[in-house]
C-alpha cells in the first residue's frame, strides 16, 4: 500500500549547521503531516505539524515545508545542536485516519560538536 | 500533568506465550492507539480504541487484541508469541475531537526468545 518514505537514512552534520531532512509521500489524499523525533530508548516526540492547506510552517529552530505538487515534505533545523541527534520520522494521516499515523522508516541525524 | 505512561518497560517472553502490555493515556485524552516498531523501522499501526471499542485496525493478525477501560487506559494482548513479535510497542493518545497530534509513551520493549 501507499506509505511515507525518506530519501536519506543517515545525515551527518556539524554543530551550528542547518539540517534538512526530506520525506516523500505517495498518498495524495493525506491531509495532515507530522514530524517526530525519536531518541534512543524513547517514544517519538512531536516536533512540528502541517496541514495540507499550508505549504510552510515555522516553529522554534524548525521549519516544515510541504510541496503537494511533488508530494514532498521537508524538515529544516536551524543551528543544529548535538542534542538534535536522533531519528526523525515523518508521518501522515489520510482521511478518515482519525489520528492514525503512517510512518516512514526514519532518518538518523548525527550532529558532531 | 502526566504524559502517556506504559508498563512494563521491558519484557522477555518465550515463543508460544501470551503477553499483556498496558497504557495510561495523557490526562484529558480519550483515544488510545497502539503501534509496533521493529528495530530500525518506523512504527506500524496496530489498532485504535475509543469509547472502549476498537475503532480502526491495521494489518495485524487476530493474535493481537486489545481493550480500553472506562478510565481510557488500554491493554494490548498478544497470543501465541512468535520471534517476529519482538519489537518496541508504543502507545499513543489523542483527544479525538481535537484531531491533533498524538502523544507517545516511551514504549515497552518486548523480546521473544
């Protein structure tokens, strides 16, 4: 079936750099997208979300971009810190999903001091 | 305000045995979803409970069953355990009417030997 996927399994950056994590989704009916951060031994932690009627949303140091034309989602992290090291998942909800999430495989972000 | 809590944190079971995992949702939430996360993979949706009934189900066999109690807490039961059931089991809670992001617990690490 359709699912969310990621282009890069591992991304290594230097502290202070900007990081970009990409995600391709294939279900054009999905209307809600969420980025989660998962640290080792912990459950996924909400970072930022975006609905399909938007193309950009900003949070603290993070920005999510949605390109519905090419079904692409990205997470930008500004001034990446060692504490940002984790696995990042994008997830989608397809109506009538009732908050049930379809996750991709994840991208490991490694931040070197 | 307590977040989503799961118990136990770790569990080792033998093939063929049965297991029960427990989840208490975030305060004020009424909907509980369960996910299975194999090592190196994204979480996969098992099922969702609302008003003590299974509301949606993912592609998991009948060996996986659940329950929701009047206080919104939930259990996940797995019968006739297989080695392939070894995974991190995550519980997520939401407030259905709010249709917002799910909050995850830290998970239960199940190892089947």
